[in-house]
C-alpha cells in the first residue's frame, strides 16, 4: 500500500498536525463502525447514516490516492480497496464499508510511522550539524552561520560544543568525540596541528580551529549528502517488490471477478478483494533497506544505495589490497645492509635522494629514516630527475650516474649487477613480513633496505568472521611472495596474489567476477580505484578521506576491518527479511483468497487478516531499525 505519498511523508513532509488528523480520523471511523455494528441507529433512521458518512468522509485519503493512481494508469492497493468500499455501499453492507475504510487507513498509518522511523538517520545527522559558529574576526569574537565561514577563518570551539568545520587546531587541546562520523564514541585527544572534523563534539577543553572546509565540502556534509542520495535510489529488489505488489493487486481483482462469475456471491467477492494485500512487500522492502542503511551509518559505514546493499548480501569473495587495509600503511625501515664498501648511511642517502619526490608508502619510510638519521639531501636533484616505474621502483639521475631503487625485476631490466656471492643475501630480506628494497648506483647493487608494515590487530578477527559467513578472502599486494605469505599466515587469508602491478589487481578482480563470484573489493581508494570500480561492490577504507568517499560504493569511516563483516551481516539480514515478506505475503494472499472463494471468509474477517498480515510483515522489516 506504500506509494510516493507515504515515502514523501517519511522524508519529513508529514508534520505533527497531519499525524493528529490521521488519529482523529481513525478514531471517528472506529466509533462509527462500532455504532453501525451495534444497530443502535436503525431504531431512528432506516439507513445507516453514520457508517455511510464515516466511509465517504473518512475515506477521503483513499479516494484521493485512487484518483491519482488511475490518472497515471496505475492499479495499486488503494484502487482495489476503493472498489471494495463502494461495492460494500452498493450492496448495503454499510458496516463492512466502514470497517474496510478503518483498516485501510490504519494500515497506511502504520506504514508511514514505520518508514518514518527507518528514515530518522538523516534528521539525526542534520540535527548534529552546528547551527552557529564562534569565529574571531578583526580581533573580535562573533557568532555566525557556519555556512558563511571561509577558508582560514579561526573558529573557537568550547567545551561541550560541536566543531562546525573541517580544519586544523592552531591553539589549545581537547578530547574530541567523532562518533557522528566514525560511529565510535571513543574520546580522542587532539592538540595543535591535529585535524578535527565538522560534527565532532569537544567533550573537554578549548580549541581554536583554522577553517579548511565548510558546509557540504566537509566530511560530515558529504556523509549527509551520501545518505540522502542513497535513500532516494531504488535497489533492483525494490523494483521487483513494486512489480510483485502490482501483480498481486491485479491478480486479486481478476480473481474477485472470477469468484463472482462462478459463485454469484457478492460477499465472497468482496472478501477476495479485501483479504489480498501487498503492503508487506511494497512497504516492507524499502523499510528494510532504509533501516539497515541507517543502522550502518550510525556505525560509521556509509552505503551509497540499496543496490550496493543488495550486492553485498550476495558477496561470496572479499578481495583486500594489503597496504593500508590489512596493514596500517605506515611502514618503517627495520634494517639496512651495505655491500662492497658502501655503508648503511650511504645506502640510505642514495635511496632517499631517489625517493625524495615520491609519495609511495615505502618512499615515506625511507625518507622518514633519512630524516631521523640526520641526512641532508642534495638540492641538485629535482622531481624531473626521477622516473617512477609502477610496481617496480624509481630511477633517478644523479651526479652523472643513475640511482635505481626498487625490486629485483627492475634491477634485471636495468641490467644491474649484484656483488659476487651476494645475490641470495640481497634477495633474502623479504621474509617475516618485511619488504626488501634494492639500491643501486652506477650499475651495481650497493645495498638493501628492509621495510616492514605493521598488521592491524583486528585483521585476523575480521577475516575469521567473514569465513564463518562462508565468504572467501583474497589478498592482493605488490610485495614479493615471501612477504605476502607471511602476512597471509598472520591474518588467516585464504588466497594470495603477490608481485602485482596496479593493472594486475584489476585483472584479478575481473577474472573473479567473470568466474561468477560476487566480489567485494576493499582498498583505500587511492592506488586501487580501478579495482574498486571493477568489483561488484567497492569498499573504501579511507578513514573518512575524500578519495575513499568519492571512489567506493560502501565507505568505512574508520580503518576497522570488522566493519566489513558487520555490513555483510546487516545486508544479509535485510535481504532475508525482504524474502520472508515476499513469500509470506504471497502465501497469506493465496490462502486468504482461496478461503474467500469457498465462502469461508466474510469481509470483516478478511479485513482483519489483511491488516494483521501487513502489520506482521512491516514489523519484520521494522525490527531491523533496532
């Protein structure tokens, strides 16, 4: 029975006044039906005026929706109920007409209330947005609308207030709660130089924040926009539920005509029309999807639409890019070895010179170690001097020669010589979860740098949960096989692909999809955006970064891998509830119409079955809100 009118009201267009009107209307019709059933009015007037008036006036919303549906060439539940109501009046079943009207309006009220509850996430998020910001301008503190703030405005956030912008703390320190973004209520200590996000709560302290992003450009603003857009997109299963609801209604009307032709019994015919209901399907499906998307959003997981929730419910393979997901993506240098007279500092300096302008995680580790060791890099090298070779390393022109930093494949391509008897030693560093970077100068290997990335503590637990759900796990990495196998053993990955170039990751995802697997690809959205796009579902673990928000279908606002299992579990709950509603509605309608055809069901009992079954199926979806 759900339609655009109900969805609109659930989006916030139905105010408290309309709700009170519905309650009053329902109460009047209920009283009229009781009086009509009691027969009190028959002592004074020959016609049941009360029931007729209650039916015609109280049923106005039903008739209005019926006319709208017919103008658009649609046959919905209101049309079938209007037919039943007027047929009851024609055959002088006035009490029946009032009861049907009451139950139709009651069921719509229940639907609207349930869908309203499911759509509370947006309103809760919007209410979390600060309405005023205290800003320092020209030496004075003034309160302004946060939307009027501009970049570099300094905002003052006191104890208990919400941060109105994305920015960096310039003065003070505070304990900040970012649950509106991450779904986790842990207090984080923030001080000068740390980033804070709009919607976060300053739970203690006083901070001044330099504005970087405001309004819809903030992470919080993008979350609200994503949730709004997601709730307005129909999943394929919603379109299927609409078709099924329409088919059930059309079948009921056709079966009612067949019943009348065979039995010539108006009461049985009315009962067929009244007992058939499709509301559990039409209203229950969007309610289940909205409820789960809302619950996920509260937990810091943004699903960009019901289609992705539906896909996630069918996923049988989760592919994970190692760096930044299974590991922290913040590697550190653990060991440096020099060959043939080259010292550790010299090897590190050559590597740092070559990697100076690179943003690769391994480059950051090398540069961090160089800074820590007090190495000052030559100013002679510019970004134009270096050439990055994806998946292999970097080549840098320096002092009339070449510095080559990378893996053994790059060294072989550049025909770099290993020191005599040192090749096995140079390549043996890639074990115990460490990556080995080879450093060459003037065509010879001068040393190796071993780099390790820490595995996230929750990785193993998260992967175990996925396995319990029957989901296979696959790890993709550009690291060598030994490093990849070490990490896989530590976290419990089922299958490993190592030594991969970025394009190889795309090919593997495409291959898995082509084999018929339902694939979810998990990455940070930076180096693996093409692979995210090729999977059935792309999951971004960016901790709320712009790249993850833009590229992924499902966004994890923290880097907690357990949220993957959580969203998979939630999506399966939604799909299971929807299918229960599908089969349950079809079964109840089938049995009810058969009983009505056989004369075993009167219109009053049919109306009771209709509303009871609808309530059961809507509550089946509504339970997901909790």
